[in-house]
């Protein structure tokens, strides 16, 4: 863990390092028990009950979206209203959205990691009530839409992506969807995290892509000598160097790509100290008061060191049990997966990250020809 001097830069600035040129299962939410009807109350018909439930669901989605907007505004950003489309394309579950402000200038295909799903990349909305909206994932989607990328996310057939037959299927889905929505002539970029990163590296060998971003993965390039095809797109690696084994494999693959004439860029995402407001700053549904209470527990339980850095991976830290013991798990449980993602990010080992989103999209845009 790096030593932080008193005059060190802010946590987010620490992750803006010079570029080198070359989730667990969902926590169950605690719902209030259904009150018994009054013996004197008139009975409600089923349609009226259904209508009431629909109105309550719509109100919940609206309140979440408004909270998200306020959170983005507090960081000097304006969160675009989410309007995704959920559909099945050639047998694959897909979620996609076009930029609202102007016609799309390019396509961004997104491949999730193991045990993840496309619903992570959009917040809940009337058009996608099943969306989860994990903060790092949503931040990437939002940035892409504001940069006028049409965003397409497709679900893998299993828990993780298969680099064989699924590559052919994804290629067919992308082309079919693009043609249907008048995007057939636009350049296509692809981003994949973890299992999705390996998948994107294989997809790039089978279809023409303007650029690819491989996040927290070293990629899989095939071939007898592990070399890519003769024509391969510019490749960006975004990784967390605390994962030393993967960093070493990534370094090897970076050199191999460059030796084969591929443009490569590498970005490092470092650990972050957990501050009293880190969770409320990065998670729209967590307010400042709750963020501060969670932070206090982390300090008292010794989950962080004297400078605020996580002592263990967020996945290995018994923070949920600690909040149960403190008596406010019920408030936290609906946001447990969102908090888990930020704790993993803070530890800086293996997690989706939007900390370099602007630099990433600047680089992608240079290759949109």
C-alpha cells in the first residue's frame, strides 16, 4: 500500500496516473411486512390493488432517478434521463440506448464480467424496472451517451462469456441491431471487464472494431504463438496493479501486441481511501448521513487503516455482519451491491471502474475513423 504524505493529492487525483503508451450474489432487501386489513375497511378489488402497486413502483423509480440526478449535479455533472430499450435480439437478452441530444457518432458494445448482467449498466426506470444501476457501470454508460455513443450491452449465455460460439453470436447481434436502428455505417468500439475483457479481445479478431478497452483482464489473443490477427484494433488496458499476477500477464500481452504493430495504451487504477462521504459521492441512492454512519463502523471495526485505506478486499471484509450488529442493515441492504462495488474499487484489486472514463473516451474518439 503506498504511503500517502500530508500534502498528497486527493483520492481521485491519485488515480490519474500518466498513461503508459504501448460481483457476489445480490443481497436480499428487507421489505416491511404487509399490514392486516382493518375489519371495517371496504374490500379492494384485484385491479385496484394492481393499479396501486404499479403506482407505488413508478413512484419508487421516479424518486431513485431524481436522487441520481442530484448526486451527479453535486459532482458538477448533469445525469441524463435513462431511456433504455430491453429486448431479445437473435436469442440474446440485450439492453441498449441511443444518445438523446444528437444522432449517434459511434457504437459502444459493452461486455459484462462473470455473474454480472447488462442491467448493471442502467439505473431502474419505467423502461427498465429490472435494471440494477451499479454506480461504476452506470457512470460509464452515462458518459458514453453524453459523448454521443449508442450503447449496446448483451447478456452472456452462462455466468461467464464463452470465447468460442458466443463470439459469432455477439457479432451477429451487433450487426443486426445496428442495421435495424440505422447505425450500420458507424464505427464500433467495444469495452469488456474481466470475463468480458477476454471476450472483447477475441471479438476484435472476428469483426472490424475501431478500438477496444480491456478492463481488469489481460486479454486472450489466440493463435499458435499467442499473436493477434494481422489486422487488430488499437487496444487499451485499464487494470489495477495490486493484482500483480494479472499485471504481469498484461505486460506480456502488451509487448506482444506492440511487436505485432498494434497501438496499445495502458491505464492504472489505484486504491482509494474510504472517506466519510465517498459512498454518498459515488452512489446516488446513498445519502451523506448514511455514508458517514457506514464509514464510522469501518473505522471502529478496524476495516481501514489510519489513512482510510481498506485493509482487505471489500469482498473479504465482513462489513455486512458489522452493520447487522449495529442495527441499521435494513437501511443499507437495498444498496448493498452498489456499496460492495465501491468498496472493491476502493481496495483497488478487481472491479469495474469509471475513474478514467474521460481519458478512455478521449482515446477511443481519436480512433473513430
